[in-house]
C-alpha cells in the first residue's frame, strides 16, 4: 500500500545474497495506515462484532497459517537463517496461538461488585483501540502471532511493524488475514526502519497502545516516547537467563537439554539459558558432557532438515557476538569449545557454538546479553550461592533449575527473580500460560488469558437503582 515506491533489501544470511525487496514505508505511508486503522476502529465492524464472531475469523486465520505452513516456514528459514525444522514448529505454534485466542475471545469476563451504594456495579473489558505491535527478527512470525492474536481477539485494530531483517512472514500473515475474513484496515503490516516507522507509530496520538519485543535499550526509548501521552506500553525485552545444575541429576540428560536451550535458534533467543552455573563437585563432569553434546550439534544449511544450528541473522551481528567472545577470553574466561568459524561453511554468517568456562560474575560475557551461540559456565559452592549467581543480573526473564531433590528444586525456583522458571526442564513458553520478565526484561505478561488484559481497558459502570 506504500505510495512512495521506496524499497529495502532483505538478505538470506545463509547465502549472503538478496532474498527480496520490500516496500519501505515513509511518513505519508505511516500516516495513511494509521488513518485507515483509526477509521476501522472508530466506525468499522470489527470492534463491534460479537467476540464469538471475531473468534471464528481467528480460527479461519489459524487454518490458513497451517495450510501455508510449508511456505511460511521456508521464508522464515531464508530470512532468519533458522533451521527449517524449527521454523515448521514455530509456524504451527503461531497457528496454535491463533486457535487459543479464537477460543479466548468470548471468555473475557467482568465482575459484579458489591458496592455500598444502592445499585449494580460491574466491570467490563473493552478493546483499547488502534494498537501498534513492534516485533523483532529472531522469531518473526511467532512473536507477531503472540501479539496479533490476543489484540484482534479483544477487538482492537492492529498495525504490525516487523523487524527490517525479517519482514516477509509478517507480510504473508497480513495477506492470510485478509483471506480469512478480516475487514480492510484491521490488520496492516507497516515495514520500514524502527527509528522512523516505529517511532512515528509510538508518537502518533491516534495510536492507543504499543506492544514491543526487542532490546532493552529500544524498550527504554519506547517508554520515553510514549510517556508524554501516557500511552499504554507493554514490553518483552532482553534476558540473560541461568541454568542451575545441582548434584544427583542425570548429567548427560541435563547437558543435552542445556545445549538445546543455549544454542537453539543459534542462541538468538530471549530465553536462551546463556549462563550455566554448576555445583563445583560436578563441574568437570558436566563440562565434559556439555562439550560433547556441543560438538555433536549439526551446523549447516538451515534448509537441510538435519541442521540444528544455522548462521546468525547478519554479518554485523556475528561481528558483535565475536567481540563478546574475544573480550571474555581476554577477561580470563577459558574457551572450552567453539569460538571461531573454522570448519564451517565459507558462505553464511556462521559461528561455531561456543562455551566459556571458569566464568566469573565480574566479566562482561556473564553480564551482557550476547544473543548468539555463546554460553558461560560458572561454579557454585552452595545452594545460596547458586541463587545469588542466578539473580545477579539486571534481567529477569527465565531460568531453569535441575535438581533431584524436590524440596530444593521448588525452594530455588521460588527465589529466582524471573518471570518464567522451569524445573528439570528448559520449556519457557506455553501459549496457555503467562510469559514475561521481571526487572529490565519487560513490562506486562503476554500469552495466556493475561494477554487479554494487555489489549483491553477496564471500565467500571454503576447503575443506581433507587
Ligand atoms: P531491536 O530492539 O533492535 O528491534 C526490535 C524491533 O524494534 C524491530 O522491529 C526494530 O525495527 C524496532 N525498532 C528499533 N528501534 C526502534 C525505535 N527507536 N523505535 C521503535 N521501534 C524500533 O531488537 P532486535 O530485533 O535486535 O531483537 C533482539 C532483542 O529482542 C534481544 O534483546 C532479545 O532478548 C529481545 N527479545 C525479547 C523477547 C521477550 O519476549 N522478552 C523475545 C524475543 C526477543 P528495525 O528492525 O527496523 O530496526
């Protein structure tokens, strides 16, 4: 729909070649998109349709996503560089998300409240209006679905700003939305640079809410821009999540899971357990098992179904990750495995899965989110020290505790300052359960019925009966 005719290029990070050209929205395009979204909300049928009717359209959209799963997964793999088998799972998870919120649409209830005055007092949840959803490049379709599905289910009108590295599957989702029966202007994709398109959306007074997933520094900027209007904002930000390993567990199994959680999506995952802390008595044995599993990872062409680890999303990002590794080694960490591009395909932004041992809390590599296939391993001497290590971060998104002692597992899990904790597991995300971070990992909870609160206002009505 952009009039200006400007485009930007999307690269395939595996081939280091241009994959597509996408319309780059300019100020007028954004203005028009917001105007048409505002009209759709103020006068259109979507917010006024019954919640059940909205649910039916979302169910149709879920079916379209499943029908097109092969194509969507291929484009996701090509634009992010993620292994095709992960991309297929993510597309189906996106469809499941639409199915969940199709069912949730007519289950958003208010309360009746026994107030002192003579009358009936009740609450209702109503849509916020026009919402801008700004999504990152690591799970482009899935994270778009986490936001689009509850926002539409609640009756809002939606503008999606995809990441510039990865706009293609969001554009396909927009097309599928129209085919599924969403009225014109209800779901619009607005590609273009975050600093221009994203900021215009945030500052536009016709936009009622911004939901964002991305870096903590960008989240800070968004809060600042939204502050003058007291605009509704929800944020899913960075993480530096720990895995704690206590004695007595099956070390081989735990090492295999720790590898999966650290290197899935090449570590470009806000929930990646990139800080591992192990009881000092089992440290050596754990490190041996962990490195064995890392070496067994199949790194290669993401379109090959056998591949477990593809390239990073871009050349500059790989450079950034490499700088972290170099700095970690200079600070005294021990390179256990990886750390280079040796033996990897010549073309593509690959980096070998990397682990640094003897890591210490003072090191930047332990403190900063790296967002690549890099893990640090620390030793602890007691349960208390393990908890302190886990919480010694500005982030608080997720974490895993591995212990055979049920009391210990629960005791530790409940002391972690993180929004999503798994015990003897690396699973962080369940569509049915709330997801989000403590501290600088975010504001608000996505997924579950909690997401319906992110996309509604609460109104209280009192009816006098005297
Ligand atoms: P960024 O913050 O760089 O970008 C995210 C999105 O915001 C992109 O669409 C980007 O557009 C846009 N954007 C950038 N600058 C602005 C701005 N000034 N105003 C408005 N929008 C802007 O994050 P990344 O894409 O690099 O994503 C990685 C980050 O996301 C990591 O920190 C990761 O931890 C976090 N993340 C958090 C999750 C969570 O649930 N907590 C889940 C997944 C990721 P453009 O691409 O055009 O720059």
